[in-house]
C-alpha cells in the first residue's frame, strides 16, 4: 500500500530532510525541481536546503556565518548566497585559467601581477562580505584535489593566488591586532596569524586552536580537582573564565599556594600526560613555528611551546610572561606581580623546551649548549610583548626558509617569511634589504619598496639615512639597468632524431637513483665550461656532445643530466616537485602531459613519448 503513495503527498519538511542528504548534489536538486511546480517551489524557497548545501560546498564559510549570527546577522535568502558564491567561483576559474599564459616564465609573482583578483575578495571594491571565505575554500579544494585526476597547472597557480589573497587579508588582521589594547594582544592570537600566513593553503581555524587550548585547560582542571576539589577556580564564574581566554591578565588570580598547585598540575598534564616536548632533531623546520602543528604533534621549539603553555595558564588564572633571550626563549612566572619591590620577588623561569623545568638564577643549568646561564641577570630582562614575539617568530621562519634540507617549496617559504618580516617591521632597513634581494633574484616588482624607502629617507634624521639611502640607490640602479624586453613568441624546438627522450617522460638517474621528469632538452651540453669541468662532463663516455636534459627531481631540486646517465623509470611514479604544474597539466602514470605553454616550446615531443610507450606496451 505504501508503494502507492506519491512523493508529492509528503510534507515539505520531510522532502527538505531528504534533499539535504549529503549524497544529493546541487544538480540532483535542480533536476528534482524540474519535475513539477510544487517541488520547484519547495527547493527554491527552502533556506534549510541551501544553507546546508552552501556549507557542504564551502565548509570554511560555516564558521564565519555562525560568528555573525551570534551578533544578530540574519541571512534571509540562502539560495541567493549560494548563487553569489557560485558566481565568484566562475570568475575565479576564469582568472586562474589565464595564469599560465601570462606568467609561464616566472617562478615567483609580484603582488602587482595578482591585483586583478582584488575585486573578487575586497569588500571596498564591491565584493560581498563572505566572498573572501568562499574564494579561499574554492582554492583549497583545487589544491587538495588528487594529482592523479586534477589539472596540475591550475593547482600550481591556485597556490600562488591563495597565498596572495590570504596574506592581503591577514595584513589587515595584523593591523587590527597591533591597534588593540595591550591586554587584548594575546600571544595565541599572534601565533595563529603567523600560522595562517605561513600555511595559506591550509584551513588553520582560530576556533579549533582555541578549542585545543581549552581542552588542555579542562584536562588540567580535572586532574587538579582530584587533588584539591576545593580549589577556588571551581567557584569562579564562567564569564570570568571565558574572559581570560581572550584577555591578558596582569597578576595571578589566586594566592601563592593555589597558584603553585595549578602550575604543578599544568606541567604534569603538558609534559608527562600529553608529552609536549622540544623538537631537537628538526629544530629549524618551519612547522615548529606553527601553533596548530605544535598542538597536533605536541612538539615544537621554545617559542611556540611557551605560547601554548602561557595560553593555557592564562585560562587557569595564572600569569606567565614571555621573555626573549638571545639564544633561548623562556616563560617567567612570579608568585606575585604586584609586590612593592619587584627586585626582591623571586623569578621562576619555565623551560618548556626541556620538559617544563622551573629555573632560577641559582639553579639555571646550561641551556642549548651555551656556556653562560641566560637568566643570570634575571630581573634585567623585560617581558616580551605579543608583537615582539611575532617578530621573533618571523625571524625564526626566515632562518628556517634559508635551510637547504627541504628544497621543495623553499623559495615560497622564504618569500612568505620575508614578507611577514616586512609586515611586522615595515620600516626596518635590514628587512627591506633582504626582501629587495629576493625580489631582484626573482625579477619582481620593486616599486612598493622604492616608495617606502623614499618616504623613510624624508623622515629619518641624518644619522639614520645612510643605510636607507644605500638600499634606495641599489634598487634605483637595478631598475635603471634592467632593460624591459617584451617576451617574444617562444621559438619551438623540433625534436631531432639524436635526442632519445622527450619532455614529460619520467626517468631515473643511473648513478644517483633519483626519480625525475624531463622539462627540456639540449642537443649537446649548453652549461658553462666551469660547470662542465666541476661535474666531470669530459669523463662521460659521450662527453658533452650528447643530448642533455633539464629535469625536476623528486627531492625538489632542478638538475641537468647527460642522456647516458638516464633511463626510463621501470616503475614510474609521481615526481614530488612543487614546480611540476608550471610545465605540466596532467599525470599519466608513465609520463606527464605538457601544458599549452610547454607544448609551444616542444611541439613534437608528444609524438616521441606516445611512440615510445606504444612500442613498450606492444613488447
């Protein structure tokens, strides 16, 4: 009997419940709505359906819509919101599809080359309030798509665009942060900004980081309750506890004994129960500076571990001060911050990198291999502000970016670190000099730096003008001697018979064993005599008069190798190199397919690898 009941007899609420199922796509909804006027009206008028589909399609939007709903903002037409986000997606894909033809020969792109994206996310240029979040979500979806099925060129440029858009947005957030009252400039907020800036392709959520810190605080309170159920923290109003999450406190909220109890239990929770520890083996890795990664992996460097500890202690009503030493970073804790003579108050330093040891000037061991205790003159060191902590984190990221242990993405990491340093120290001559050198190396636009330097030159006293003037003259001299040449049409290289392999083929080096992909070739070695001499090219069987191949290796390096040293990879795989998408748009198991720009350079190479793999398959 139930089989005879038409779906049109079901209540609208039941139909809505069916249609919000995750397995049904928007196309399914559209097709369903075409069946009759009743279903069309149900679909187009249902805020519940389109709210669900919007957050399914762009999950990053949910957190931000819900934040505004708390403050009374109400969306009246969720279908309209979906259509707006969809339209901005179309505009984004249109711009993204043009990137390769415009910027093929550039590894790093100046901000001025990406300003055509501003209209898609800047509200002052007409973009709707949530456009930024939907654009970010769309770009992350492109970046996260499997390389087995995705357009690799779109992925490559999606990363460059998301870095630009994310960092434009975060620059505004940083300016808001430094203009907050000092008691609202928390270390965790500064650390979250650093993490979001340096990982633009990831969803680093403020709410998730705060929730993880809340969980550590809650675990501490539970363990404390087992030891002292009468501790005054349990009678503290919830609104006061919530205020401490986002507000720096200027003294401990408890007496000396109650404060000591919290500190003891917190150290047990973080360093014995949760096993937070210093990452000595990969000290200079960038991930050690990202608070989301430190919370997830429970290891980091002194500064990020200190931020985690301070953030949790603050939630528990205990004040800890960040103190920056030349070779280390510690937290300082006092039993009271309001005693009349601070010089007489004992300072305890917490070494979070080494298991949360409590140190004083009398018990300080040698730290980090230095010969002199860094807290010997313990009361001389002032607390480090949140802004200064972010500046030090930016310095750490620059050092990490210059390491050669991880070649993949090294230029992008270094640029992000230098741009971050410039954001937090916009008038520091050394910062501008390092950034300018990077821009010059990658032939990027220097106009913004020149304007800043000229303004600095006008406002500085004579004693400070020397370095600024020197940098300005260097940049102007570079610009004057740089001849702008319009890029001519690419001169195609027709594949000669003597060149055995083709662009896109996945190879393995006979001597060193690395996996690689061919990005170009020369009929003979075109390197400098010094390079050939250093690499012993004349010792090769066929010397320099044999084909040489430009390669992307799977360790992130760029190589140049002789034909006799290469063989087709017997078990080809994806080549792990961040620049792959610049030249290739598709992975085909045995080889990569060149994108349109690379195809113009080597128009006949596709026939070579097609013939090669056809013969191989026949065998």
